[in-house]
């Protein structure tokens, strides 16, 4: 039995030790004898807690008291005593450590390992799309289907992964290489439909794409890179909340010229993505998809986040189902959920 990965052990006073720093799981152990506090402070995630009492034999510490302190840590779900499995490595291990502290069963490893059986398609591989694909691969998603035959531009170079040497190469080829760089076992082909489709579009969402996905019961995340900002969301689980067409109908209600402008905006132009905006949106998009795959709380239905320079602080909006869309009238059999 060991302390869970990532936990810090801190001395608060001569007689009090705190394990963990996040208020969601940290515990304080007060009223300790100085020798007990010294002992706890020496514990780290490599220490075998079942042997601590034995190791302290002959010292000024009561073994029963030590066992009670270890029990207190176990009750707080800060220890792990499960069977030793092949250790997750790299960024997936970081996710697993956090989930081990958040989940009631403490098994973050199992949650992260399950991602290996998931497939996500990312259509549109500008910096944000690339960042989402790489983020998902690094988090352990087993299959990434990427699609964008346009070339990498010099303006795509930045923190999400494209380099100067990539300029002129096909985006999906460079992306596939970068995916393997962070996740050597990732697959970039699959015979089955993806669990989630991420649509990263320029200027405006293609009015024809969303309804097709909704009709097919395919879970999808909309991302639109616009003139001055990027919008992440909504995360559409067909039948359970507003879809991309709902948003367009609301915009048309507010501006009768919106459909005319959509037709002009949807002309195949490529929007530029400032590096900090793309980095934030890549993180938001990655987390939204992982939440769905993990069956964890994620983006609420109808939530969108607008991110722009200079502060790149996401601004949240919440959209309602549009009464004229009809997208929530789907039969239950088409309502998507991870299989
Ligand atoms: Zn709709």
C-alpha cells in the first residue's frame, strides 16, 4: 500500500501534517507527536505503508498509532493498494493519477486504459484541431482519425505542434506523425465509426454538416475558428440538447441576414489562429471529448466557449434548443452514447 501518485506531504506545525494540497482530497492529521509528524513527513509515494510500523520499531513511535494514521489516509482514499499492473507511462499516467484521487473507486488507471478502445475523428487540422488530436492521443485515446488535406501554412506554426519545417506539407500527414511522436501505439485508421467527431471549421460551421451528424446519431463537438476568436462547443449528443443548426436558427432570429452571410463565410477560406487562442481551445476541446469518453461531467448541453486575444479567458454562453430545429425529437435509438 502506497500514497497515491502526485500527493505532497507537508508539515503544517510541529504536531500537524497535511497530505495533498487540493481541497477536493487533502487531509490534515493534527495532534501528532513530533516523532509521528517526522515519520509522516518522510513518507512519499514510494513508501510501502504496510511496513512503516515495522520500520519504526525501536523508535519513539507507537506502531498501533502509526497503523491508525495509515488507516486515516486510506479512509480518505489517499492510498492505493490495488494489484500492481503494467504501469501507465507518460501523460496518460498523469491523468490516471488525478482520476484516482477523484473517483470513488480510486481506479484512475482503469478509466484511462479504457480510452485505448475509443476512436475519435478530428476533421480540420489547423492548430486547434491538431492540438485536440494530439491531446487525445497523449491522454490514451487509441484511435485518432484525422482529416485535412490542406497544407500546413507558416501561420499554423506555433505551440500546438506545427513547426517551420512542416510548412507546405499536408496537414493530416504531419498530424499523423506528431500523434505517433506523443503516442507511439496510436492507430490512425479504424473499421468502426468514431465515438466522437470533432469538427474544426473556419469562419462558420458548415450548415450541412451538423444535421447529417445529428441524423446519424453521431456525437460531435463543434469548433469554429472565426475572424477574431474561436468558439469551442456545443458538444452535441444528438437528441439531448441544442445542435449546431439550433445555434444558426437563433442567430438568424437575431439577424435576418445571417443565412446570407453564412453562405459567404462558408467559402473555403482558412482563418488564422493565434497561438495562445489555439492552445486554450485545444485544451477545452480535448477535455470535452475526454469527459464524454470517460462518462465524466463535461460541457453542459448548449454551452459554448469563446476565446480571443488578448486575455484568452473563455467566455461561456449557453444556447437553448431552437423550437424550429426538431433535433431533440429523434428516436431514442439514435441518441448517441459511448458504447
Ligand atoms: Zn437543433
